[in-house]
């Protein structure tokens, strides 16, 4: 029974460490993106029913990242830009003119760094 208890404890420690790493990493990337982004650098094309868009919006707001947003259902110009980009879904981010499909904070940071 001691071996089982040790394995269970080890799994809990690994899980806690992994969660701590994810939180630290997300906060670090958020701080970096907030320091690099200027108004107009990030535009997010969204859909009203897109849960990933909701998460991206919340992340940008939580980290104080300036961004603009348009909805393909409520804005004809936005819908036309979305169609012209040929994207299969939302969100579509335009980071300093670079298209990114989906939301990845590290990818946003890389585009803002010029990479």
C-alpha cells in the first residue's frame, strides 16, 4: 500500500507543478504581449458564437493588451475581410498584418517580436 500511496502522491505533485508552470507561462506571455502591443497592432475577426473568440477576448482584457475586434455577423466590412482571407473559422487575428488562425498567446508574442 505504501507504493500505491507514493505513486498517487507523485501524480498529485506532478499535476500541481504542471498547473503552476502553465499559469506562470501564461502570465509571462501575457506580460510580454502587453508590453509589445500598441493600439492598432492586433485586430481580431470574430463570430458571435465562437467560444475561442470569447476566450481570446478575455485573455487580451485580462492582460491589458490593446486590440480591436469586429464580428462577421454584425459588420459587413468585417465579413468581407474574413472571406477575402479565406479563413475556415474564427478567431482570425491580424497581428501587425500577419494572419493567425485561432488564438495562441505565444504566436501573438512571436509576431509582435517580429518573428
